[in-house]
């Protein structure tokens, strides 16, 4: 990536305002044309959102987008939309025992609403606060119950693939456990054993850092520092790690760039969160030095890999660093990404997630290089050809990819690869990134998921 060290957030202010202006009509278009009985909207086909009967992991992004729109603009219609749909539709996600996506669905809805109340952005209401808090207590405990132990004494929240499967994605959904813990909740196991949700959060993060991220040393001496595998597979008879795997990437030995982005943002955001916890609370869980040590190592490695190996010159990655068609693009890292090429699709959603990871890591470490890199990515995303300006297109962020190996992404007529479409997670994270930067620009409270009452 060619990092523009001269960029300042104020230079992006017009683009942020334009993004939220475009965003408003797109949220309304989806709301008016979507029947929740059809499931959650997942990605667009010819500019219209469609569902994908797999897991409903994107529903929270749909309604959370309306809440973010209110946060950015103050337009109360979006608050009422997000709040109303959360009450009407999201309850089944709270007790969904079959997925690892609680942080995506429920922190994006109930969590954002509680955050706004904590910040004084919506009126204080005793029953409403208790409603949001109970929802968040439940979602953190239910997610934490999907637990597999490892031979080293740790463990992980297993993916919907089964108890053998650790997905790198889950590092960002740990925010569900974090919020639940802050609210004083714990998971009760057999014989009423109280399970500390912060301890379980940290154990999962350790397993992700150890088995999903590569460091080019020790066991990983053959590999490149910062590379990420989508899935880590364990022998459930004894808890030993067996091998890397990939569901949505090209191979276990290349890096699916959205998985990389989840790791970047997940570790950076947890580092910010842990600053709010006391030394006394962290000491029996490994202590601040040990916890910061493994998280910073993973966050730095993944962010450095993104900058040095994963993106084109403008900060946009192709969908996988080992995708075979990249060889036909020549020196693709030396020039801006081309979403309209004939060989491999880019993934703008990975860029939106990664940019926030770079910015948050900079905030935690005080390293301006990561800040400049995050702004460089955001500048690219918030302009054509990535920002969707056509009123007829329901997506906000173009050129997102869902599941290339399964062939789920739409390929427009006359093209050879997917392009020109949007995803619900890409749109949500574009809005979240823009809101983060807008608050920095306007010198408003720093955006976090765990804000305490003012």
C-alpha cells in the first residue's frame, strides 16, 4: 500500500457527509422493499438485496445500519426504524445456539441502542435500558456456551461448522462477551458453576492469536508474518490443533482477506476495551502485560501484513492473497486495485473492516503509520468506483465479495468475475468506519461498543 502520510481526517469530512447522504435513501429503499419473513438481506444481485438461506448473520447489520445513520445525522426516523425492527425481529438471535455470530447481530442492534442511551443521545428510560441490558447479557452468555477446550488448557468459541472449528471471524464477535461481562453477567454451567465471560473472551483471543495468525517464527518459520488462516481445526478427542483450513478463502495456505480484516479489527478493538478494565480484574486472567503482549503481537502482525502484502497501492485487497488469477494481473500491488479486471475480484468489505482496525490500533499504540494507512483506505472507499451513487442500487459499498469458492457472488453479464455488488456487512462497516471518523473530525466522544453511562 502507498500510505499517504499527509492525510488528515478533516480532508475526508466532505466524503463522510456525502456517504451518509447517499446512505439514507438506500436504507429507506431496503426497509420499504424487504419482508423479514424472507430472512435477512445478505448481498445484492443487479443492485437489489437478496437473501441467502444459510445463517441469518447479517440481520443485525441491516437494522444496525439505521441506528448508525441516526447516530451520524440525528434523523429520528432512522432511530425509530432501527429500534422498532430490533424489538420486532431480533429476539431469536439472542438465544440462537447454532452460530458464532452474536457480536455481529446483537451488539450491532441492542448494543448500539444501549450505547446511545449511555451517551445521552437518546432519552433515558428505565425499562428500555433494562430491556437492552438483558438482551446483551443473554447474547454474551449464549455465545460463550459454544465452547471447545484445547490441549494447552485454553479453548475457543466454535463456529457453526462444529466443535472442531475455530473461525478467525469470531474475534470480532467477542464484543458480545465483553458487553455481557461489563453488565455483571456470567454464564452458569453444570452444577451452577459460574463461568467468567472475560476469562472466556481472553482464552478465545489467545487461541485465535496462537492458531489463526502466523508469525514467521517457531512453528511458523516457513510462513510470512501476519498471514491468517480462516479456520483452525482441532482433534476433539484430545484438543490438539491439527491443521489450518479455509471455508471462504482460496486455500489454508493463503490469506482470505476478509478473515485478515476481522483479525485486525478484532484484536485492535479488544486492546482498546481492555484499557477500561483494572489491573486487579486482569491479574488472575494472565495480567495486563501478558494479555497486551499476545494481542499487540497479533494486531501488529496482521496490520503489517495487510499493508505490506495484502493490498493494492490504494489500500484495497483482492479477495485472497493466493487467488490464482492474481498472477495474470502482473505487479498488482504497484497500482490501484481494478474491480473490473477479468481475473480476480476485489473485496471492498475487507477494506472497510481493515481500515477501522488500522485506525483503532493507531489509537491504542499511538503509531501514526497505522492512522495514515487507515485514512488512505477510507479515502479510496468513500469515492467512486467503490461508493455507490446510483439511486437504483440498494448497496452503499460496491465490489464486495461473499463466498467465492461456493460461487455465491453475482457475475454481471459480460464480465468474468463478480463486481459491482454490495453486501450487508460491507455496507454496515462502511457506515461504522465513516461514523468513527466523523466523531474524530467533530471532536465528539470516541466511538466504542462498551461506553458506560455518562
